[in-house]
């Protein structure tokens, strides 16, 4: 029996809370990345060019970037590529030179102004909030998806573009036709961050988010209302998953839940993807066109401990 479609409003956290809204791969060639994603059984949204206002009430201008997304029942994955000659496009190209893969973690928020105030209080020197928008087709026409994004200066968080995203039009993103995937992917459960010093990174993210950093064994983690951050050393990642960091720090991959982990395995194997089983989970290593990895696990399964 198919799961009921989630309410778009459920994608936003409750008042005063945060969730993991999405992660974004920075990719040089969106067509090559799209082919790998479709081979793995993901349904992709159409390509969409991004635009923004550089100041409140200012003219709408091209951001010099565009994306395709994998919309999940809980959160989503973004695949962002440079398309022009703008500061944002140059930031993408610079990040891609370091590695192709995840360079962005967006915390979902219901109050961007509160996020800004917290960052300012904790000496993160936030940049002015940015109003982003992009056109999205709907079943009966089109609409303009709108977001408010709060960022900090490049380099403030060495891991990448760590930001807040307040969704103003979730009904345009989480359309029923896009949230069913042949590989049975359901939700974004965790983001795996590879760093030299997990304690330092976790405590810094705790100040950034106002959430509690916890340690169990050698694993540091931060839990949000939906989704977690897991901080690992390169040695732990190599020992448990056989993954070697191309650069440090590295937003290495993420944990996705599956509605049917056996069906997920069948699809990935039949599609001849780079998949292996590790402690009851499925490790999908992305090609160089996408970068990083996915760890699939059955819905309701506890987070991996990487011990």
C-alpha cells in the first residue's frame, strides 16, 4: 500500500525548532549528474534557473546558477550547477575545484529573522538575508517558489555553505508527482561530515544552530527536529565505509531512509550502481559526476554509530 503524500506544511519545523531541510551537491555538468541520479532510481524535478534580489525591493537578477532536485517525503536533495558569470557562480566553481559533491547544508526554519539574530549574537557575522525565487511548473501551470536564505560570509564555516532556508511556498516544491522514487527513497535522515576534529566541529555547529552537541563513543552528533548531523574523522570513515576523503573538511554524504530496503537493493543492483551492504545498510557510491555517497537504511532504523 502506497504511503500517503505528506502535507507540504509538514516540511517546515514547528515554531522555535530547526530541521535538516536539504543538502546540495555542486556539480559541473547537470546533464551527466542527472543521468547518474536517474540510473539510481531517483525522480528529478525539471531544470530551474535561479534568480534573486540583491537588496529588499531591488530588481530581480539572475543568480548565475540553476538546479534540479530530488524531492523526498522528508526533506530534499539539490543538485546545483553554475550557469553564468556572477559571484554565486564563481563560488560554485571554486568549491567544485576542491571536490564535486555536497557543499551546502540548509537548516529548515520558520523564522529567518531569529536565525539571523542568533548568528549575530554568537559572532558568526551573518550576511543580509537574501530573497531567492525560481519558477516551477505545476500540474496545471506554473508558480514562483520563494525562499528566504540566511548565510554567513564564505569561509566562516570551513565545511561549506551552511545556511538557513525559510520555505514560503512548500506546496510548489513538494508536489506529489515528484516524491515517489523507483528506489523507494523516503527521507533525508542525516548528513555525514568528515573533519579532523569532530568535537570542535560539533560544538561550533551547536553554537551556529542553538542545538545540543552530543557524543556517543567516538561519534559526535547534533539532532534537529527532523534529521541529524554526524561528525566523523577520515579514519573512521575509511574504517567503516571504505571511503577516502578527497579533501578536508568534507561533507561526505548522507543517510536516506527507504520505504522498502529490499526493493532499494534490487533496483540499485539491477541498475548496476556501485552499491554494497554494510551492517544492514546499503552504501551507494556516487560517480564523479555527482560525488560522495548515500547510505540507505530502512525507515525506523537508528542512526549508524560508525564503530
